[in-house]
């Protein structure tokens, strides 16, 4: 089980990303537009830099929804490989069967 503080920090980042997503997208659109004047470009760049760093989507860490484990994350299920294996073997994941050949 991951430390509670680390899990909560990640949740806080998710909230910040959701809060600033529209602003960040608008500023990035200005930066990507080749018809933008230099003054608008630099103004958008400055405003983007003033947003909180944790409002960037790249700073969110994928974590297991049950244990909070940050590594070996299976995105389709939202679980780590260890938790996935336990739940699959006990038959608690619908549609998942053990492979045999």
C-alpha cells in the first residue's frame, strides 16, 4: 500500500488539472497558431508559465485504484499487476479468464 500522503497529493493534482484544463488548452492553441503575433505569443507564454505546475496533465501518476501502487499499472482496469492477478484468480473481474494453451 502506498503512503496516504502520496495518494492524496496525486488526487490534488488531478483536481488542479481539471480546474485549469480549459485555460491551458486555450493558451496552447494560441501558441500553436502560426498566425499569432509575437506580442500575443509571448503574452500567452507568460500566462501559461504562471499557471501552477501541478495543473499540467503530465504530472499525474497512474496509480492502482485499490492499493495506490504506482508501477505495473494496467490502464484498462485501473489496477496494478499484483492486484489484477489476485482479483482475476478469485473470479472478481468479469470477462477475465486465465490463459491456457
